[in-house]
C-alpha cells in the first residue's frame, strides 16, 4: 500500500515532497504500528497538522474496519456450514504460507550479519520456550546494542524540526485517551482489559502491522484462551479479504470475544497508541534516529520478529490437518508469494479452490 500512498501524496496532490515522504517512511518503519496506517497519518500530519493526521488515519482504516466487521458477523453465523468449513480449511494452509513468506522476506531484509542471525536464533529459542514476548523483545533490543555498540549510524544529520509544534494537540490526545481508558475501566472492566491488552500489543509491534499477529496469537490463544487457534487462524484469513492492514484482525478478535462493542474497542485500541506515538515522535525524529543506541536497539528488536514469525509459522502449521491437498495448496501459495504475486490473487483463487477441494 505504501507506493499508492506515495503516488497520491507526492504526485497527484503534492501534499509533500518525495524526500519528506522518505523521511516519514523511515519514521514509520522505526516506531511500532502498522506502517501503511502510520504513513497515511504522517501525510495528513505534514499536509494539515494533527487534524489532517486524524482524517487520513481514520479515512485509511475505516473501510477495512467496516468490511472486517461485516465479515466477522457473517462468520459468527455461518462458520459451522460445510462449505464454510471447507473454505477455511484450505485458507488455513494458505495462512501458513503467508506467515512463512513473511518470515523469509523479513529475514532477508533484517538478517544481514552474524550478530543479527544470532539475535534471531536466541529470540527463536526463547519464543519456543513460550516466554513473555515483551521480555524477549527487550532482550533482543539489549543484544542489538551490545553487539553493535561501536557502530555509527550512517547519513547526514538534517536540521531537526521544532519539537513544540504538536505539544498542545498531543496533550489533548493523551488526555482523551486517558479518559477513554478510564471510562472503560469504570463502565466495563472486561472491555478495559481487552483494550489494554490490544494497546500493549500495538506498542510493541515493531516492524509493521504483521508483527502484531503472532503477539496477538500468544496473548489471545496461548495465555488467555479467549479464542482457539483454529478460530484465530480463520480471523487472519478473513483479514486477507479486507484492503486494510494485518492488524485489522483485532476487529475480529474483539467481535468474537465481546461482540460489536468489543470490535469497536479492540479496533480503537490497536490503532490509537501508535498514532499518538507518531504525532509525538515526528517532530523529534531527526534527533532520535541518528542515535546509535536507538538504531541498534530497533535493529535487535526487528531481528527478534524474524524468530517470532518463524515460531508462529510452526504453530500455525501445527493447527492444520495436513493431507496432500493442504500441502499442495500451501506450496502453491508460498511459491506465488515468493514470486511477488499480490496477496489478494493468492487468497481469492485459494478460496475458490478450497470450496471444491475440501
């Protein structure tokens, strides 16, 4: 989705220059959250300030939310039908291919030295032991600093922006967010705990929205057993039918656990923290990104997500009832993805094939 945002922002509407867009992309790839969502907000922030960021953020995410909400409602009513069961049986094999492809592509761009490979292996071992992912991410960040403490981040240091331009809007957003969480705590503690969990996942999802999927799996399936693994996999599959980011799976999780209100609360929680972080960090980013400490910590964290994706691929694969049909579908899907076939053109034919094969 990033190239489409770039074309709309820098060519069609001239909201910002190409260099400014690259600067924003570097920021959005450094902080947690769905990168495409963050880039949409960054374009709005630079074009029209904080109100513009809110408009572009909501405008980019709302269609995906509404579609995922409709799909979740349809799933809750029909998931026991034979045809639906057949479709999701095949889609689960495709989701294994999707996560495997994410592991490979993420590893290619992240693991470029012996130290990065070592961090990924350490993280994989810790994830296999089912330790808390937040603890593992912190360990990976520290290892990134320890292994690269003598390095220097390359690149010139442009003059940083004035960091006071978003202080008042940021303060208001923090106040509104605090009031929202407090209201949930006072009115519906179950929704408060859901929101707090999803928000925490959002704040540690470095490397893009896909990183939230395995973290959510750990918390929702392994730790709290709010959903079983098969249902969660089906939720990820539904997410492939939406035009939005991978984190829209939070809408499905909220709907299946707490109904319509749960879907709304979970969606807000998975987008709000990273949005507030973007608005707060953007003016300071030039200063922060040239710090070797920050650069190496983020590098270590990204290495840990290779291990996380690998272990979740194994876990997803363990939930599929494999036979030659599932194996053939998974291999075909992975081959297509490795050859840069767009995901919708893998999922949609896979859905049709699954309806007839299973």
